[in-house]
């Protein structure tokens, strides 16, 4: 899997590259519009991460040029701008996803996986880990070949873990993604613990091969037993 | 005191003084003139009598309906020596027709007969008519001067008001001026001073607006520029945490760092959001149901704050929908609710009332009433630093209300902090 990162901030570029390489992606980088355009026209990538603010041009312009090349690649915009208008404009131009800085690396990785899955399997995408299969669109979970029931919140949490198996998920990251801004200022994460406890019970009762383990009291990890 | 009143007041004293002096001078001049006139008459009269008396002709009757009287008496040589010849004086004389004494002008003239004897003629003209004339003149003059004084005042006030109109226009403009809504004064005056005032005020408005705009942009730009470094920092910590060889203490330390980073990122996002609201970047409006929004948000918050054991009562008195930006309304309600949960004590209560055009959220708290003047200030946290509140929640609420033409009021009653949003 080949990924091109078009990002002018070298430090940020380096982080993204290292993080993606750890996931066994082949990564190439372009620090500006010109290099980005050359690489896009000369090679084919599975996924492109595009920053909008480039020193010698606008990323959206680059996106337009890229769309005219009619290449089969996924493209994710990573931008410091996070207004709805910017997102809509980027997605309208044909980007597959829009991620506003700052984001969690785990978030980026699951978005990359998600857009690539969508490209491969069309609409009906699903995530499998161990003997558990999850359909994000249909909000359905299957263990082996049995459909199981769980609450909306539990589904969201399970989805979050399934998108980033074996990775450390801190309580604040989880809270931020499931409860949004609502947990801002909360000094106690009991509500997360309660939800995780329920989810663990369910996974055991379904006979799932995966489990959520605690990591030193600061977060959780989804692992396959 | 108004400028017009002030000017009129300081005009009144000198005007009264001038008019009084003027009136007095006029009175003195006029009465002197009248006396002169009478003296001339007396002189003519006595000349005629002396001439007739010396010639031995028949003298006019002492009283020929004019009340003029006279008598002639001999004068001794000693008396003649001290007399000035002709003397005038005022004296009350008895007028037989009036049966009483009346003021009169008296003239004494010394003259010699051919035989060398000295005689004195005393001629008297009653002057009560003249006194009447003078008092009439005095009355009319006073009335005239007072009327003149009033007219002068009125004219002055009118002229003054007319000419200071540009000044009041400038003041009115400044009263209505709010920072951030640039509006310059139109210069429709030909008075140099007022033109100068308008130009100067406009120049200051321009300068203030520029500084304000600059500050506004600065916060937005600074927060925006911070996004990438913050992202790098956060992601580096995350990368480090992926390392399986880390010990528990190292990982815990990194976890704390990450949490602080998250707070920093949230704070920066909030500032950016605030700056966007103030730059009116949320223009799209839809019909937003406050009731629905509120129920949705309380469901989530009740879950997050379950451990606090707070009892929540929502009283939907009436549905309330407003035409507004959905993102802003959502943030408004969310910030108010979060505020009510965050500053509440365990087992406290939150009462929410929704009426047509108004939403009230009342919560119990261990905190006393808050200073309403500082409540909406950025980073104002009152007397406590106990929770991780950013101190920006209510600033956002205020900014959203201002941007959406809503009114927010805070009251403290029956140990409850009550925030009310109304149209």
C-alpha cells in the first residue's frame, strides 16, 4: 500500500511518515505544491494525504488537478481549517475525507483504513477483528455468524476500538470521540468505565475472541486472545 | 447642565446689568430733560412778569388754569448780598383747586426797579404731571427692557441651538457607536470647528476600528497558527505511547502529558471558535427547535455526569423555535448545560424551563452569586480553580447571544444560579 503525504511542515510530515511506516505502508512525501503535482502525475498511490495550506499554492487547486488525472486513489484532506464550509468545499471537490488538525494519529489511521475499504468494497464495508464482524453503516455486529444486540453507545465504543485494534486508546481520546465536547471539563471518567464494563460483559457472553484490556489505568486496548 | 442652559445663564447676569444701567441712564436723562423744559418755561414766565411789572402793566392772574403761581417781594440789601440772583428748587406748594399740596418747581429771580430797590420774583409751576409722565416712562421702559431681555434670550437660545447642532450630532453618533460596527460621521457642516471635530472623531473611529480588527484577527490567526505545532506535539506523544517497551510510570507520565495537550488543543479550538463567532462566520440559519436541542444535549450530559447524582427537571412549557445557525445554537445550549453540571454539587438539581421565546436554566451550586459584570469575561473563573473549566464557556454563550440577537441574563435566587436566554 503506497501513501503520499503532501505537507509543508517537515516535523509534522515526519511524524505522519513514521506513524504510517509502522503500519507497514510505503510512504512518500512532498513538501510543496510543485513536488506534489509532479509525484501525483508520475506515480499512482493508494491514498493521498493533502494539506490545504501549501507554501506555493492551494491544496484544493492541487485536488482539482488531481481529479482531472482520473486516477483511482483515495484522498484525505488534512487541514488546520475546520469550518463546515471548508469541509464541504473539500468533499465536494472529490476528497474522500476531511480531517482537521490537530487530530489523533489513531484517528488518521482508521480514516485511511476506512477510505481504502470503501474504495475496495463499495458501500457495504465492514470491519473484522478476531471472530467479530462490524458493519458501521448498518450498525450491526456479528460474532461468528450470529447477529448480536447492543446499545448505540456500546456500538460506538466497539467501533472505535475495532478501527484501531492493539493500539492504546486513552480515556480522554475515547471520551472525546464518543461524547464530543460534552465531556469538556469533566474531572472523572467513571462514565467511561461503566460503559467499558458493560461492553466487556457482552463480549464475554457472546463468546467473542476479542477483549478490551486496561492499560495501567490510563486507557484501554482491544486485543485478540 | 446643558451647554445652552449654561450659555444662557452666563448671559443673563451681564445682560440684566447692562439693561439696568441703560434704563437708569435713560431715566436720569429724561427727567433732566423734563426739568430743563420746565425751567425754560419758568424763565419765560418770569421774564414776562418782570417786564410787565416794571412797565406797570396789568399782571396775569396768579392762577390762569395752569396752576402757575408767582409773587413778588422786596429784598433787603443783606439778603441781596448772599443771593445768587437766579435760584431753582423743588418745593411742595398748596394748590387751592386740589385742596392739597403738590410738588412744584420754583424759580427765584432778583431784579431791580428803576429806583434801585431790589425785588425777588418767585415763580412756581406744579410738576405732578411731569412726575406722572416720568413714572409712566419708567414703567414702559422696564417692560420694554424685560421683554427685550426675554427676546434676546430666546433668539440667542435658538441661534445657539441651531449652530451647535453638528456638535449634538457628533455626540449622538458617539453614544450609538459600538466598537466593531464601523460607522463614520457625515460632515454636513460649513463651520470650520465642527468640520475639524468630525474629521478628528472619524480619524479616531478609524484608528479604534483598525486596532480592534487587528486584535480580533490576531486571536484568530494565532489560534490558527497554533494548530499545526499542537498537532505535532500531540502526535509525537501518541507515537511514543505506542512503544511497547515503556514502563508503567513512563506511560502514565506520557498519558498525563497527552491529557494536558488535549486541554491545550481544546482551549485553542475554543478560542478559534470564539474568534469565528465574533467575525460573524456563522451566517447560515435554519429553523432550530430549542426544545429538541435541549433534550438531545441533556441525554448525553446526564450520561457523562451520571456519577454526580444530579436530578434534572425539564419543564417544556411551550415549544420554542428560532431562526438561527444550528452549530451556534447547539454550542449555546451545550455550554449552558455543561456550566450547570460542572458548577453543581453532587446530588444537586438542575431545573430547565422552556417557554415561547425564553429558556431558563437554574442550578444549585456551592458557589455564591457571581459578579454579573465579570461573569462573561474571558477566562473568568470566579474564586475557584477546582475543575478544569476553561473559563471560556460563558464568553462563548455571550458571543453567540450577541451574534444571534438574543439576550442573556443572570440572576441568583433561592440559592440557584439562573441563566435565561430570551429573544
